[in-house]
C-alpha cells in the first residue's frame, strides 16, 4: 500500500468512526440528557472498534473526540447532522454498526423513553433500514446484553418494551422516570 493509499484508508476509517460516534451521540442526546452510562457504552464500543484496528489510545482520548463530535452536532443541529449520516457511513455494514451503536447507547442506562426510541428509529431510517430491520437490530443489541450490562436480573425491564415502530398509545411513559 502506498503512502497515499494509507492516508486515504486512514481518512476513510476516521470518517466511518465519526459516523459511528455520531449515531451514538445523537441517540444519547435524544432525551435531552446524555447519562454517564450512555457515554461509557459509546466509549467502550468505540475503543473496541479502534483496538481491533491496532489502536492503543486511552478512553480519555475517545471521550474527548466524542465531546468534539457532540459539539459539532450541537453547532450543526441534530436534524441536519442526522441527514448527513449516510455520507459518513457509506455501506450497509457500516450503517448497521451505526444502528447497533445507537441501540446500545439508548439502552445503556436501562431506561428507554419515547424520544430515544424515536431517535433510534430515525437514525435507522436515514441509514436505509426498514422498521422491521431496525427492530431486528434493536432486538439483537438488547438481547446481547451490550446495552444494559448492569442489569443483574434476568427479568425484562418495563423500559425494554419500547421499540422502534411502537405506537405512542401502546407505550406508557413513567412520569417518575424523569
């Protein structure tokens, strides 16, 4: 691989990473508050991705980069940034990973509210997935334990019932959850 090819590959990997992190940030911010569990889920996922590429940085570096992307989203506007995701995640596998990251971040704190489920569905739709495909990805992530690692019991949480495609009247929001 030539130096130019290596630079192109590094630029493409950085763009993909920005897209994946953006999916997580958009999902985490959807309820108006990014909780510590959501940040840690995103950092852990990104660290795993980078370590798979041979990167040996720290979680603090990832947190800083995540903060930079969150600021960029804030400056641009979440809706506009959302529409740009397909340009950052250009193939089906990358887009699926983006949806998986969004689901893991949304479920990281064990609470999934309407805004989070809606944002997750919007991310998946923008990335070209049907409601059925988004639900399949959601179920895969939620059943893997990646989204709610601190949940020690085997019983489903009340919040786990909120999925993309649910009608508002089918989901009761717990007023005490805020």
